[in-house]
């Protein structure tokens, strides 16, 4: 995600960690088109437990919306894309975001063979399981 010059880097890092849990944060400094400083803040999680905890933080309505829009969220590389509201995440409220002030999440879906349709199917089953768990 991007941390612009007008943002507090520590707060942006906190929003990211609130979203994905404990992870090593990587910082890359660059500049925008007009020479403005931009800091790229990245982290990775790999275990199914960490990924499940991320989805557990989302409200059932957000999970259903992801399910309803899987066809546009999963690409040919079997990546599932989700945008999280950065401001809400800082306040420990993890919800989908739709503006430019977001944490961009990319989940690599393990699918064999590596086809978009299989990745969508696997994502659907995984998220539906989370929804069922929340509703019971």
C-alpha cells in the first residue's frame, strides 16, 4: 500500500498490521509522477491460519460481497484481489474499501491446474466456510 507525504508512516503500518496480523513490514521509498515522495508499505503472510484470521475479521456482508464479485476479483494468474479501507483498518475495523485510500490485498490461490475458474471455485469454498462459521 502507499503512504503519501501527508500521512503518518507509523499509522499506515499500524493499519496494515491490524489487517493482516503480525508480519515483517518492508518499506520502499520512491516518488510520484510530480516528484512527490511516496513510501510503499508491504508485508506478506503465508500460513492458512493467518489468512483465515484476515477473513475472520471481515463482516459477513463484506464476505458475501466478495463471493458475489469473485469473477472480477480473481485474475488469470490465480490471484484474488481485495481492497480494505485504510482509515477503518487503523481503527481496527476491517472492512472493504472502494476509494483510493485502501490497503490492497493480493492472495495467491493455489489451484491445480492453475486456472482462473479453479481459483474462483477454491476461493468460493474457502470464504463460504468462513461465512458458515460466523453464522453458526
